[in-house]
């Protein structure tokens, strides 16, 4: 790589890399170090597939080497967390037209995409609730909508059993490519008293919890069981009703996730949204109930 190319890369404020025709990294600017987390010495000589994962890398590698291309792609940081970026590629050729390298420039749009995801989740929940008479009735569509919008692999709705004073698993949604039958059966049979394990804690304290990496979280039986089936991140939030009968929604994912306040704000908003729905339905049912005769 020429000194002119080095200067060009270093003058680009966004992340920029060069790859040779075998997709090995031969150029790496400070922006790439900030975005991906690898120092130049760590990245140079490595296959660029490590930045995207095999499926995305294959897609980008299939772009014609004679064309400039732009698009969006997921990327993987050194710490294992994922993001989304805009990518523009520019093929470089020698005077005879033979490919020398490809320059790729990345702009991190993770926060923008995350905000779009969170709004999509709120909109999806509103649509599901508009056609439902109860939280229990809406449970499947609700868990699917939240998981699809926020990119989770597993979701469960835990509802209180007033007689036993515990949480029971009312409904489970899981992605079609994730079928841990043992974990599902154990979830359906589980009971959580107030403050017991993660569902009971969220139920008792009415707090939202995000766990970016289960491997370094304080272990509980529930989280340990999730790790055993390949799950790596989680989020919990309460259904924020006026009374104690709201329940808890549990979300699990396969990749680790960045620890961010925006997720907690999103699930807290969803919890309020669901709680208001439950309260309104209960108030409507109470107003329609026959009143005892007087006199």
C-alpha cells in the first residue's frame, strides 16, 4: 500500500479499510479502530469476514469488483457486540485495469437504527392491543411483535397466580430457528415467588433489567439454564399496572448486546403501555358488572 493511500485513509473521519483481492485487510484507519475495536496491528492481515460474520461478508464479497456500491450491513465489534453501519465500497485497479484492492468506508448508524427499532416496537404493541380484549389473549402476537421489532430470539409472558402468590409462565414465543425443548418445558413448569430469580425480582420491585452478557452477570438458576442453550443476553420488564397483577415479560437473545439506557427506556415505555391497557380493560369490566341491589 502506498503512502498516498495511507494518507487518504487517515484523512477519512469515518471508519475506512482496504482489502486485497483475497479479502485480507491491508489498510486500517483510526476511524476503523474506533468503530470495530481492533488496533491496526491486530486487524492487518486478517480476513475482513471477522468484521461482519460469514453471511454478511459473503454478500459484500459478491459485489462486482468493478462497481462502486453502497448499502447497510450488520457488523461485529471486537467485544462481540453487534451494530449497523452504512457501507460504501470503491474498487481500486492498476493501470492495466487489474484489481488491486477495495476501499470500504463505514458510517455507524446503530443508534439511529435502534431508535427506529424502539419506535417500531411501540407501534407494533399498539396495533396488537387495539384488536385484543385482554393481555392473555394478546400474548402470542404481543411477544412476537416485541421480539421481531427488537431482535430477540425468545420471549415469555409471566402472569401472577393470585391463589398461589407466584408467577407462572403463561405463553412463550421463540424464533423458528431456536427450539430448545428442555428449556421450554422447564419454563412452563417454573414458578417464581416475589423476588425469586429474575422474573420474581422484576415482579416484586417493578423494575426493568437489561443483561448485556449473561456470562458475566450474577448467576441465577434461570440465567444459567439460558446459557446452557446458547442464549447470551436478556431483558426483563414489568407490566406496570396500578395493582400488583401486571406480570413480567422476559426476552432472551443469542448475541451479547451493548449496555445502553435507551433499551431500558424502551422496555419501560412498553411496560407502561401494557399496564395502561390492562387497567383500562379492568376498569371497563368493573363498570359493566352488575351492582348489588340496595334497600
